[in-house]
C-alpha cells in the first residue's frame, strides 16, 4: 500500500493487545492528519472510518465505498468482548442456518428478516440470540415444524381463523397480517385469529406491516406460562405482548411493542448472557420475595419455582393489577376466538415430554382512510408525539422519548456499525457453523 496517496481524516484502532502489533507497525509512521486504509488480514476485518484518495474523494464518494464494504460484510467494528457484525452478514447467516434446519428458502428469508429487524431495532432479546435455542433446537427436537402449513379454517369478509399446524410463527404471522391488511383495504378493517402457531419474534414486525400500508396495526400473542397473577406466585400467563403501530409524519411511526409483564424471558436471557443480575421487582419467588439471580431464574421459570411480575409490579399499589388484566385480555383474544390452547396447555410439555407450544395470535389492521385522510392522521399523530417530547423534563434528564424513537435511533446506528455479538452468542454461532459446515469470517 502506498501511504503517500492516502489522506487520513480518521482512523479507529481497537485495543486488542498483542494481536494489534502488526497494525501498529503499519500505521505507526503515519503523521497526524494523514489518512490511511488499514487492512488486517489476520483479523479478517478493516479498521477505518474513511479515506480520501489523492485528496480528491468527497464524503459522498466515501459513503458509496462504505456501502460496498457493507455489502461485502466487511465493515465490522472490533471490540474484544462484543465485536460488531453487519446486519447483512447476520441475516445471510441466519438464512443459511434455517435452510440447514429444513425451511424452504422463502420461509427462511421471512424468519431471518424478522430476527434481523429485532437486532436492527436494538431488541436483542428477540434477534439472532434466539436463532439456536428457540428455533433451531426446537426443530431438531421435533416440536417445531420447519415446513409451515397455513390452513384457513373459517373466513368472512373482515375476519378469518387460521391453524398454523405448529409451523414457523413468523411465516404464519406475516401471511395472517397480509390477510388482515387485504381485508382492511376492501372493508375498512380486518382481523385474523391464529391457533397452533409458535414463537413469532418481535410483535412489532407485523404491526409495522400495517403502518407501512397506511393503516393502524395491532397484534398480540400468548406464550408459555411465566407471569404470576397479582397476589400470586405461580406462573400462569405468558408475557403476552399487546402491540400497536400507527403512522406519523415523522421519520418513524408510533411503535409500541412491549410485554404485559414487567420484564420478559428474552430480557432475562440477555442479562444471563452478560452475567448480570436482574433488577429487583421483576421476578417473584415461591416465598413471595423478589429475585435477582438471573441464571437460576431462567431455570426456575421452567419448573414453576419463579414467576415474572405483571407490568406495574408486585402489588395493586404500584398498578400490577393493570398489567395482569391486560395480559389476560391478550390470553383470551389469543385462544378463545380460535379455539386454541391457553395457560398451562402452552407450556410445551405433556407427561414429562416436550410437545409443540401451540401458541395463538391475533392480528388487526384498520384502514385510516375509512375514517379520515391518511395525511391528516399522520400530522395529528406527529403533533402529539412532538408535543410530548417538548414537555417539561425531570431534573437531570436530557430528553423525553416517544414509543418507536429509540428503535429508530438504534436502527440508524446499527445499520452503520453492525450488531454487537456477546461471548455467549458467539458460542451459539460457532456451534451452528460447525454443525452445518458453514464458512463465515466472523471477527471472533
């Protein structure tokens, strides 16, 4: 490489100890204010922020070069414990894993897109971290069908009941929301109830489909028991998210995707991967006291010796009965309409053996233009969000957010810099690569 031909305006070098020696030798003689492209073959990555070639390359040219690097899966920020991997690379890897698990190509793309969307939004509890334990392992165990049979049991102008036959929840759910949107376009509203499905990833993926079509999107799903009723300690309800997305005139919609529990199993799994204790008040033990021992909590949630608390916390004083009530609403709408399983029947076990979880979902699309113009709705929604963010801040707080804003900001940052991959997830990825004989140059 001819150093004199490069003008460096910024170079970032990770602190990688002795593995950095070669890179230090390569850039050590470059004067401050110079620019250089640093290639480290032994790390299979590039450490750089940008280059000017012969002092003639403009920022827009660099953006095009960066786009090329991203397409090649090379733009990875190096961090010894949590290296970054591009979304494109992760999604391609997930498609390959799912193909290896027996999914048809189009279905593998759908599942990978849902998981990658979670990672892009910073919802690490529902992204690639769930690829092995929730999908790949369950397919191998025979309790999740890699080939999805989408059967419409009953249908009317604005409604339908679907049986997913224990196939991939993402594939079932995307098709169900497409049905709801199609019905809403013709009749103003559409609702689809699903039974015998499986974990469908982030609920917001499907409500975003409706929002992008100029509609209000609503979905909910039941889940294996993990939530105790207010004043109870036994896991009875799932985390049961109730999710809404509404278009606005801003860069992002109003996007509320959250569980009706104070926390959820996926968040606990993230804490476990980081070897961190849970905050108090989110999990209750058999003695009625709060628990924070993350790894033991995950074990005891499966045996019924621990339970999540509802949104609002342990008591009626803090509003726990409200989260409990909303979780029950989701349970009813995810089972009673479609004749599906509920409560302990969703545990995934019968007579000591693993069985499909038989989850239920519901999907609602509402055509805004059946009520008002889409532009007027977007402006009013945007005005509400802007006024909320402009309201008085609490002492010491720099910013007020509205639902969907943090996901939007995370999507910008991760689209540029990739997704951090912790040590526990690295082990899962290496396992899948070896199991399926996949060749990827990940930076770990």
